[in-house]
C-alpha cells in the first residue's frame, strides 16, 4: 500500500521537510503550491540580505507571515534617518523566532530601531559590524549598547569597529595624535530603561544574561571598565586592538577589561601582548581554561605573555599565524615550553594541548622551514605528553584583504 505525499498529516510533512537542506527544499518546493507552503519554514529559516535595497525588496515581495520562520538573519542596513530604519524595524518585528542576528551597518542607524529588539525573546546571538569608513560614518557606542541591553536573553555579542561617543570620552576629542574617530550628536539616543543615559561600552557588563563578548577594532581605553557594576558571568572574552592607539595603550586597555570580568572568564582570545613587568599587571584569571592567540599578536612576545598568565589553569593553548610566521611561532612556543620545563611542575601544570593553525593560504617558498619547525614543536609536545596539531593539520582560514593592517582578533 502506497501513501501519497498530500495525504500525509501536516506534522509529518513538516518533519520530512525539516530534514532537507536548503537546496533540496528549494527543489522540492517547485512540485506544486501546497508543497511550496510545506517547504516555507526551511526556505526562510536562514535569510541573508546584502544591502538596503535587498532588504526593501524582500519586504515588498515576501509575505510578512513567512518572516516568522526566520531563525538566522544577516542583514545590511544604512542611513541615520527614520525612513531608512523602518525596513529594519519591520523585519525584526516580524521575526519572533530569530535566534541569531548579524547587522552590517554603514555607520549609525536611527535610534528608533532600539525598541524593536525588546520583543526578540529568542534572540541569543548578536553581531554588529560597521562596514563603512569609520572616520566618515562612525557607529555610535551609545546606539550599540542600547540595542544590546534591550535584548531580553542576549548570550553572545560580537562588535566590530564601534566608535566612542564624545559624551563618554570627551578626553579623546582634543587628542590629535593618534586620533581616535569619535561620534558627535548622539545625545538624541534616549535613556535606556535599565542603564539610563550611561551607554558607554563598559555598560555591556551590566547585561545579566551575557556570557560571550567579542570586541574588535574598537577603542577600549575607558576607565569605567573598573567601576561599572558587573551583572554578567562572562565566560568567553575576545578582544582586538584599536588601530588608532599605540600598543602600550591597547595593552593597558585590554588589562582593564580583563580585570573587570576575571573571576568568571574561562576562554580568552588575545591580539595584544601582556607583560609580567608592565606597570598595570595582568589580572588573575582563576578560571581561564582556553587561550587563543590571534595572527596579529607579536610572536616575540609569546613567552612574556604566557608568563604573565602563569597563575591561570590553562588547559588548551591555540595560536593562529600567517604562513610566513609559522616557523617563528613554533619557535616561540618551543621557548615557552622550555621555560615550563625550567620552572618546574607547578608552572602551567594543567596544560594538555597546543595547536597552531595558519591564517590564509600558505605558499611553497618556506614550506621546508615550516615543516621542520612544526616537526620540532610536535616532538617537544610529545616528549612533554602534550597533544598538538600544527599547520596543515588544521583547516586554514582565509583572512580578509588588508587584514595585516587591521588590529583584529580571532575567536577561540
């Protein structure tokens, strides 16, 4: 006895379609209108809109009811006027199942968008990037903090190229070199129901549900990190340097953020060296288990940085580097392991794994040197009973154009 597709109960149809990937679901949806309707939840589960016109066309051509199936949304939006914010507000309000959102903004959008985030009860992951030239179209920290604080259950927040507000960093307004891009005229962003008018970056730590925080290419030198009430139990922190600040200022700023969340931090990604002899000492991180070192980290500072973190129970160390630096990176890790042997059994006694991966495509010019350096490091790790993977054993990631000039960091 055979059963027709159309005689199946609706729940069974949805269960079958739910196991299809997007390509198969799209092909299957072409059978007839009823089959298309059954495939709608899969077809609109993940939505990517690459420009403001794409967003506007989507809202014009797609039934609003279909938006209720969106769980992942990657959307580009632009313009500070209310008329430009309305399409973004519309799609957010129509997407109650949204769990992950990527906002690619060309500078700041109108603050009216903030209220739409308060109804997104299922939203857990938020990424906000300024894709415009920061000097010309800055993205206000006040807007971003207000958005993040309005989300009821935000667990993961990633910020890229957020600009400081003159309201919270007036000392930077008269700083001519190096000059940090600032936002002026953002005092019209209304007070937040919980945070009030204090919408500086450190106020992110007042979001109780926040567990993972990534901030890249953003000025972090705000003294409020040391005084803001910390309501979250942050587990993962990933900080990149600010390209407009010198290395010493970046190091002090990162130390300040680390100190604020030190008691709960278990995973940390680092792009700036830490020194055990600096004036502002590295805070104690009693729960730190995983440490990632980004490709923008100065390789010759590996040993000193690890020494600065000697009080942390690090179990896994990963390092990502550009192809022409992998031999130097392996050598630096060897020197660290030699120091570990020299210091005795209590020095990084929890360490069990070291991984080295390549950022970008490796050429063949220095392949012999890389392979030899990788072999020596892996043999050293084996002698110390550490697990290790180096170079080609790890999936390579291709950096964006100009990444060597950007003081960015990579998630662990």
